[in-house]
C-alpha cells in the first residue's frame, strides 16, 4: 500500500555466538506461538489492531515468553493477517485462518537498537543480546547508504533464520518528495514464472518442480477416462473417490508451492510478487485443463497468504517474456531453443528458460513506474545475488547471504521491456 514514505531494506548477516544463537531461535519460536495465539483468539471476532491487542495481549504474556512490546507486535501481526483474509473474502474468495510457520520475528525501534559501532541490540525471550552486523570491510557496501545517512531512518525490521544463521532485514524509510507521492511503484519485486516442467520459478532462482504434478495429473486423467467409459454405478463411486484424491493431492502441492513463494518473498524482503497474466496461460504453455486450474489456484493461494504478511501480488502482461533476453533485452523467437533452454541470439547469454522469463516478468512490473507519465517509479527487482533497477543499477547482497554473483546485468538490462 502506498504511503508518504519511500521504503528500503538492508539485509545484513549477524555474528552471533552459541548462546545468542539459542536465545534468538527461542524468540522466533515464541513469536510464532504468540502470533498464532492472537489469531486463534481474534479469528471471527475482530481484526483491528486496537481490538486484537486488548483481546490477546494478556494471554500472549501468560502463555509465551515474549516480552511486552513483542507481545504487542504479535497482536498487530495477527490483526494484519486477519484483515487480509477479510479483504479476500469480500472479493468472493475462500479464506482459511492464517497460520504462522516462517522462521521470522518482527522488531521495531523499541525492541531493536542500532549503534554507531555497527552492532545491534535485540530484545529476546530472555535478556537483550548485542551482536555485530557482518558488514563489508569497505565503506562502499550497499548498507552504508542507509546506515550512514541522515535522510533514512530505521523502521520496522525482521530477523530471519536460515541454514543455522541469522539475517537482519533492517527497514529504512525516508519522506517522499512531491513527485514521488504520485506513484505507488516503489519497493522490491519478486518475479514468478509458471509452467509445466517447473510449476514455479522466481527471479531469485528458486525452482519448484512440476514434474510430479504433471505425472499425477496424467495418471488421474487416464483413470478417470477409463471409469467414465465403464459407466457402471461402481465405477461412478470410484470416480468420485478418485476425484477427491486428485483434488487433495493437487491442493497439497499448491499449498507447498505457495508457501515456498511466500518464504522467498520474505527472505528477499519483497513488497510485490509479480506473476504473468493468467488469461491465456493454457495456450502459451500447452497446459491441460488441470494445469490451468492449478495455475489459477496457486495464484490465489499466494495472493491471500501474501496479504497476511504485507506483500502485494500483481499480474503483468505476458507478451514475449519467454522470448526476451533478460540480460540485453533482445527479443526473438529463436532465443527460446526448447522448453527448458534459453540462449540469446544477440549476446549469447544462456539460462534456464523459465528463470529468464521470471526475471522478465518481475522487471516488467518494476518498469511500470518508469513508463508512467511522471517516471517516478523507484522499484527494484530481486535477483539471487542482489537487486537491479531498470537502468541497470546493481546492488549485491551482503557476503554470506548469497555467495554467487551470477546475475549482474548488462547496462542495457531494461531495454525493450
């Protein structure tokens, strides 16, 4: 949602010792419990922060080890998640009670303090811990443009656990100028491509395989055709049971895929998850009817789950996203040599075809602001190794967040979008 601020996030790994590691893990566990407890109590009753907080605060304090401010933040997180569900229901869509599984915990200026010596103090379920930020040794690291600036101020941040390490997603904001107040095209965008070989691929190089789903859908179709041809009452009962198994299986796959996409959006602190327009996806991908239903259902799952964590989900035009080179912008049919391979006939860049398309989809959304009449968009595309702007400006993630810097684009990155 647009507001009067431009927001950015600096992702920084923390250097923690064994004791700090354990207490931060405990804090994340208790945070998830607190959010779930507040959601369980408020579900079907209220969704405003001012209502959820007095309803659930005392119980969170009694039943978890969260401190007072983190208990308040947990009620606010629950209120936000429930509000997203209510908005989705108002659009005629099915909703279910939110669940909190992501290994994260929110911090604000009362629970987190940054110091000039590049350390941070974090509230936990026990005492505060103070640990160093793992910043680049040079003074030109991308975090410095926010940490050392009087223009940017610290706001709500998120601690994330991954592979035994902790990453602090430090939120910063600054006031928008007069022209920036006329656009909502700000923030970090995650591009997502949907397909057959890979059900979903992100611009950050996360792949969710679609092979098993395709195999199972074909099996279901074969069984269903045989039973329909038999036509007996027993075959009809078996057909109904088969449809139920098919539906449960597909929904389970789609829930897991949607959770993975939400986790990817949170991991890279994305404000928007961008999909291609789904209107003609069956024609573009050669998908079966079952796949078309699965694509749309996956989008809807991501949409309502993203609302619960404050991420927007959008669609952009799909024209030529599979034929355009995400590196140089050259667009040609022959660039897509096969379903899985992409090789640019102009610059020679090679990539997985779905991954290339995911970057094009995300960049197309990023460029919306640049193509507006005021050209005030201030978005960036999330890649595996950093973020990129439409003009080719690349900002690498900190050491330890991602080791491979393979996505750095050519200066003409946005050409032809």
